[in-house]
């Protein structure tokens, strides 16, 4: 019997993954409808911020989306995204879930439902917001996003990537960030509870919410995020979920070394090994 070569299957378990920032903007996006401010009118592409989402690609194994922003279709086209193997939800606010219907296209390409992870409140909200996708009766025309919902229950793995849900405060609501290897994604965060800090030990690269300079009840300000970065002491920190108060170049110029604003299209490598583990691969610095 002829053995077909499977040259595109990696021989070893991948130890690194790439992170691609699909969207770095607050719920309104930047530019904001009807705003004439300098950031909204900027021609620096890094001042154009779609709604917050990232893609984690475990090389040769899986493409994992964190949140399905209302801009998912445009983000997927922009970056040639052809595959989504799992979706991890941080919470059910509109700017993080409303792109779920666009998942239909990945269902067609992959010919199977996509596993989605989220806390119980998020999954309940998804069932209500996208009721047509979860009804027993056959939906006529257009099709439905086909997903399988998994409630968060501690650490879980997708291929070689082990994810730890990290509870963070988003105003009075507990939502979830995710840690994988030496990286953590903490969007829509106003505080990190003391009990979550051990989950972040050894994180070398972080993406953290920083809405604007002025305080906000449900989001970290730049000053508050910088305090968290100081305690976390990662090698690199990127801020996300920014509003139009923060022009890219001028804001980056006043941030300390190792801290930058993320932007749509930013990409970097992470290690899938825990950063606290001395045998782990070091995170990228370049
Ligand atoms: Zn948000
Ligand atoms: Zn503006
Ligand atoms: Zn939110």
C-alpha cells in the first residue's frame, strides 16, 4: 500500500505560536462615526482601530480566535484568514460577540461546527442574541453559524496550546482573559483581582486594556494599566481597546520602554511553554 507523504504535518509538538491583533479599538471603533478629531482623521493606519479581537495560530495545528468582533468579516479578509478551529470568548458585550454570524463561512470551508469557550453568562447571552443559531427548527436561507458551546471549567487545551482562563473585573462584572504559555490577553478590564495574579506569574508578553487617559468605570486608563504592567513586569506589554483619545505615535512616545499601543495587524511570536518554567523558550524581544 502506498504511504502518502504528510510533509505539512510537523514532526514535533509546536512550542511557539503567533499572535495577530485583528482589532485594537474600543466598542465604537476608531475612527468613530461622526467624529472629526485628529485621531479619527489620521492617515496613520495604526490610528484605524477595528473592534477588539486577536488570532492565535499554533503553527501547523490550529487557528484560535479570541472573540468575534462586529468587524470579523473585514478582519478575516484583511489577513487572509481561512480557518478557525476554536473561539474563546472573553465576555458577551456586543463589540466582542456580534461577528459570530460570519463564522458561517468557516463552517462551510471546514465542513464542521466550531467549538466555542466562554463562561456561563456569555454562553447564555450567545444563545439569546443568536437564538436563530440554536433553535431546533430548520433555519431557512443563509444558513446559521454552527458552533458547539463549552462552559469554562479551568485550564483546557487546543492542540499544543494550554489555555488558562483568567478572571478579571470589567466594572462590577467578572469576565475572562486568557493565558497561554508566556502570553496573556486581558481586554475589557478595570482591575485584576488578587486571586488572579498567581495565574499570570511568569507572563512575558501581555496585551492589556487601556481605553484612554481619563478614568472609566469599566476599563483601565493608561495610568492604571501602567501600574499593572509594573507589577506584572513582562518583557513586552501592548495596550488595546483604545478610543480616539490616544493617537498612536504621540501616545507611544510617552510610554515607558517595553510598553506600546497595539494596532490592527500587529503580529508577534509567543512561547507555548509557561514563562515561569525555567526550561521554557524565552519570549521574543525583537
Ligand atoms: Zn469591549
Ligand atoms: Zn475622534
Ligand atoms: Zn466589554
